[in-house]
C-alpha cells in the first residue's frame, strides 16, 4: 500500500517553487540594475555630447555610436550568444573554459574590425573621419567589457556585471571632463572607450580569467552551428539601424540622425529596462526550458507583454513632460526630437513585445527560425524607415519604423508558436 504523503512532503514543492521564483527575481533584478548603470552611463554621454557640440556634431557622434552597435552585435553573435545559450548554469569549470575562449574571440573581433574602422576613418577625413579613427582604437576594449557582462549573467552572478558597469561609469567622469576641454567628437569617442578599457581590465580580476585570443578559432569552429546564424541575425538588426541612419542622413540631412538619436535618449530609461532584461532573459528562458518546458510559452508572453506595456506608459509620461524640461535635457535637439515621441514609443513597444518571443527561440536554439524572423524584421525596418523618410522626412521615417517593428513582432510570435509545437512533439 502506497504511504500517504506527509505534511512536510506536501509543502516541499510549494517551497521549492517559491525559492525558484525568488532566484529568478533576483537574477532579473541584477540584470535591470546592471543595465540601469550601463544605460545611465550611455545616456549621460549622449546628453553631454548633445549639449556640448550641437545637433550636427551630435549626428556625427551618433554615426560612430551606431557603427559600434554593428560591431558589438558581430561579437555577440560569434562569442557571447553561444556562451549564454549553452553555458548558462553550467559547471564552473566548463563556464571558465568557455568564457576564456569566448572573451578571446570577442577581443579578436574587436581588433580586426577596429583596424577596418581606423582605415575607413583615415580615408574619409573631414568631420566624420577622426571619429571613426578613434572608434577603431577603442573597439577591442568596448567589446571585451561587454563580454564580461554576459559571461557573469550566464554564470548567474549578475552582481559582478553591475559592479563592472559601475567601474566604467566612475572612470567615465574624469574622461568626459578632459574631452569637454578638447571639444571635439573624436575626444568624446576616446574618452568613452578609455573608460571602458578600465572596466574591461577590472573584469579580468573579477573573473580570475584572461582572454585567450589564440583559442578564438577553436571557439568559432565549435559554436558554428549557432554562432554564424546569430552573427547574421545580429548584424541584420544593427545593420538595419545603420542603413536607416545613413539613408536618413542622405535623404533628409545629418541633423535628422541627431533628432532620431535624441528621441532614443528620451526613451533611454525604458530602453535600459528592455536591454537589462535582454541580458538575463535568454539565460532564464534556457533554465525554464530545462526545468519546466511547458511553461516556456507563458514565460515569454509575460516577458514580452510586460515590456510593451511599460514602453507605452513611459511614452505617455514623455508626452506629459513640460517643454522646458525637455529643452533643459536636450537643449537644441529637443524641438526636433519631441516630434518623434509617439512613433518612437510605438516602435519600442513592438520591439519589447517581440523580444519575449526572441528569448524563447534562442532558448530553444531554433537558430534557423530566429534568423528568418530577424531578416524579415530588418528588411521591414529599413524599408519603412527610408520609405517614410522619402515621403515625409524625419517624422515619416519614425512612423515607418514603428509600423515595421510591429509587423516584425507578429512574425517572431508565429515562429515561436511553431517552434514550441515542434519541441513538444519531439519531447512526446
């Protein structure tokens, strides 16, 4: 006869669930705190440059910033994304070996593409060239610092990532003061990268690891089934932003690029939330998949829906913000950036909704499906952004991007639904 469960045995599953939820909440909280530190640093840099140099020079700085975003996504696709998917909650020895090789791969990517940026900057000259030369110099440090963040979250030690970003923020203060005295875009780019180098070196001490660039080729070979698809996926995302920025500058003018960047700065606190969660969501979705696969769809839905709702609330708050406060924050950039609040908010809400499905596809390692989604979304983004610019200038570009983002989000969710059905059939 089967014995009846005792009271302690009945309450144990409930206690385990509560403990698991607290652990998830703790990791998400560190993700938000880390991204808050990182985004406040980026927000402060953007505001400082906008107020110091004006809308045209700020447009030049934004082009360098967007180029860094492209390179960053190359490094993430090849180095850190496979690390997070495959080594979240892994034994410490496996994590340490993988992190040393992953960081070496990121450092190699930064060195190679930094050399390309340097040569392009020397060829361009003018106002844009020096900014790209300086970006090429600081790219290796920027990518290494970002790799430590993702590695710490994969290990479940988000507190270390938060401390690392705090170190970057502290180092940035004197660097910005020196750059302001010089008063050029190139000086601000160097200051931004030099402070990141301080945090990158500190990350080596935090982890007790040194990057191993000589093992980068082995890492890329072992992770090629995911890495190269994630590379194309990430580059199509950031490349779409880059093409839209270059096209907008050609169609409307460089000042339009500064206006779009100004609107993004207004949405900065929410974008910090979105990016902070993205540091943790793939790792958490992978944990949910391993422990309770039937809950993955609900986890992704709550994640995406919550981010979309938060974006709409933040946009509503921006619409109620007094104009004097906006002028104080962005100075001369405010008048053009304020016209883009509504479409920019809708675009970010669509991105937040789609990010929940993207996290689920990454956790399922459904690289082919996520690649198709991202290519479709990127094509819509470029087409909507440049088509809107040709029809109605900067405002038209913003509305075109908003519509494209919402369409892309729908495709992400359709692909996640299909991937979940395949996974459940395979498990059965």
